[in-house]
């Protein structure tokens, strides 16, 4: 069961920043929160980087298969090392290695 990100972010914005819900761009972005990547980008757009919290949140992130494959495709397209890719996305090198093992055959 997937979380209802539209409802979650609508409620958050109503409580913390109701003026942002009047923006048509924000409304359209909320309704398009279909992947983990889009949710993370939207969260950063709305609330910005939050210092130490972002470091701790990296430990708690989960990525859907579509986002994992997109990251691995980006790595392959730009011929990046696992270490550089891990630094760029703020995840561990061992996670990238595990993703290659699990999903590497699906990367085109």
C-alpha cells in the first residue's frame, strides 16, 4: 500500500505554509507525486534543505524500483563511479553496489 502523498503534503502545507497551496505550480506538483524521486524533490522545493536533518534522513530513505533504475541509468549514461554516484545522491556506496546486484540487468 502506497502512502497518499497528495493528502500528506496538502495537510502539511495547510498547517505550516497555507499560502503555498494557492500557487498553481505547487498544486500540479502535489498531484504528480508518483515516485520516491518526485517526493524527495518536492519536499526539498517546499521545505528546502534542513541542515543536519537531511543527513539523518538519508538513513531513513527508501527508493522505489523505478527511481533506483533511473539512478543506475544516470550512472551508466554519464560513466560515473559508484562512489561519485553515491555522493551525488547522498546514499552509501554499498547501497549502489546492492542495487547493481539486484537491478543491474534491467539498466539499459
